[in-house]
């Protein structure tokens, strides 16, 4: 997929979404990639990668793999909630990406969800997480007749969903990186420990503010608006 120098920022988004069709992630840092010593190095290197319409998503993966967790750098962003995991914004990447820290209390977990046709990188900063992946639910259309108290009847096309198929599980430990996009399926993430917390670093590109969540047994989905517990280390207060 080629882009000209005159393409707009929207074309970068199209480029990134197109890349989800064939990118599966890399397991080791690239030999020719830059060294990342600090969290600030990571953020600055990401700004460089997203500065043009052409984004080397493999290099973005390299950067996430290369950074080694240092609690002194990220602990100011790590805000926990007693009842649920939290999403804490670290950097918006001038609208090109979202970098955030998720904090998982003992036993906390997410719903099964997609990623709005974006790239999702997840790096472990502390503790362990379990990722469960599911195939995208299949749908089929059936014909249904609605009867009324008149001579008329209405035929509706109803979308029926199947239960979600689990396609894999993995445990993530310190500095591991997982990658997923909608072409690879859905996932659910949980902290399996009932005595230790976990912290993970997430990069989403293009950024998105809503996604679909899924019910395991029926495959039914609903749209979910995503919010932040904190931004740049400060608690966010939403109007009720």
C-alpha cells in the first residue's frame, strides 16, 4: 500500500488499518532497530515512527519489545481501583497513537473485546496476566415472520450469532509483549493472581474511543465507550 507525500493524516490511519490484514507481530527485537533505554526514549521513538504517513509497524513492535520495565519511570501513571482494572493515559501521540498503562488488581479481568480494526500491543511491566483469544463470531441470517392481529405479516431478517470459539491462551510475564488485531480475533485479559497486582503497557494505533464487547455463550456484541481512570498521572472526573 503506497502513499504519496501529499496524503493527509487520514491516510496514515488507512495505512495502519490496512496493515492489520497481514501483520502478525514479531517475537524478538529487530537487529537493526534502535536501543530503548527509558520510557521517555520509547515515547520519543514512537513519535518518530508516527511522524509520516508510512508507519513501519514492525519497528513499532520492536520498540515495545526493546523497552525494559522500570517502575521508577511508570509508577506515577499506575493508578489502581479496588473494584476493576484501570486505563491510565500516558501519551496521545499527537492523535496518532495512544500509549496507556493498565492496572490490574487481584483477580481483575476485562470483557471479551475487539480493537476497532486497530493494532494493539500489550507489554508486561509488573506481575503476570493471562490472555484468552477467541475467533471472531460467525453470524448467519435467518428469515423470521412476525404475526400480528391483522391479516398482514412482516418478515424480518434477524442476525443470529454463535458462541465464541476459544482459539488459544497464553501467560504473560515481565517484559513479554503480546500483539493482536481484529484479523487475529478477539481476546480477554485477566490477572489470575488473587494475591498480586499486575501492570501492563498498551499501545493502540490508530487510537480509538469505542470498541465492541462480546458475550461468550451467544456471540452477541454491544458497543462500549472507553474511558480513562487517569490522564498523565491525574485522576479524571467525569460529569454524571
